[in-house]
C-alpha cells in the first residue's frame, strides 16, 4: 500500500480512539480509493459500522472485502453474524412500527370518543402542533403517569383527583369509570363504620355527610353525588386540565367556600 494509505490508516486510528467513527469510515473510504485491493481499511470500516450500529452498512463493507478475498473466513463468519443481526433488527423495527400504528389508532379513537361526548379539554397555549397532538399532550400530562383510556366496553376510564380543602390533602383515583359516580366512590372510601383516614382526626368525613364541588369559571358549584362522571363533566362543562378531572369534597355543614 502507498504511504498516503498508511497516513490515512493512522488518521483512522486517531479518530477511532476519539470515538469519531463516522469520519473514520470516511478515511477508510479514501484509503480504498487509493488502493482498492488493500483489505485493512475495509476491516476498519466494518469495525466502525458495528460501533455505529449500522448493520446494513457493515454488510456492504463485508461484501467489498469478499470481492478482494472471497474465502476470507473472518469476513464470511462476520457476514453470517451480520445477516442474523440484520434480520433481528428488521423484526424489531416491524414490531416498533406495528406498536406505533396501534398507539396512533388508540389515540385517534380516544380523541373521537372525547369529541363525541363534547368534553372540555384544556389545551396548552402557544404550543406547536395540531389540535389532536395538543389534546394528547394535555391528556398525557397527569402527574401520576396514568391517562384516560377506553375499556373493553367502550367506556372512558379517567384518573380523577378529589381534593379535601379543609385538610389541604387529596386522593387520586387511577381508574374512575365514566358511568360511575362520585357517590359510588365516597361510599367505599368513607364508610360510616370504617377506619377513617389519619388526617380526619375529628371523624368528619363520613359518607352521607359529604358533598362534592366543582370550582370552575362560574365559581363553586355543588354537584349531585348520584350523577355519573360523564354527566357531571357535560352538565357543568368541567374543564379537564392535566388529563385529570378534579373535584373538591366538603362536609355538607362546613362548606369552606360558602
């Protein structure tokens, strides 16, 4: 090989040491132009493409090497391994693409279900993207990491936050079906004979003594505990922020906002 090819090999080595594999591949390409039969830069390019995770490009370099030395065992074994790896990568890519399409379809169906119900979703202002993408961003903003979804019956299941202003604390319900009511949940959470929460030292929060309130643009509105979540959201035009419908729970005789 020529002295120029040797210089390029040294340059490749320095770049490889620094982790600059893309430029090292360029050096190998230049070296093969100067001496097309020199196998060493081809082997170096194969190594760099492996570091870069570019299996298809690695295979191209292996084939170039096999043109020069068709019986090279190292190249033949490397080709077999690379072909196996490429099949795995292609399979994984198909799985990712299928998952992406499934997620897009589910998100589209979710948005259609919300729009069909005429629910009010808070959209972040001054954000780029379509209304659909902004809506998904808002619905996915729940701090607890869960998100509204459709169950197998086609019902929306929401994360819901219940705030207890008198005690400055709250509860988070991860799975609140739209056909269930706040009253349904309060009967389970605050049974008359059940163990009371540690923050309710006076035993004020007992089912039958409680009421729910929505604090919206028109001020505080007392809710009917028998209404389903869907009815509440529609009737009172509840603005769903952070992907989480939020309501206050008060003792009936101690409404802190009245």
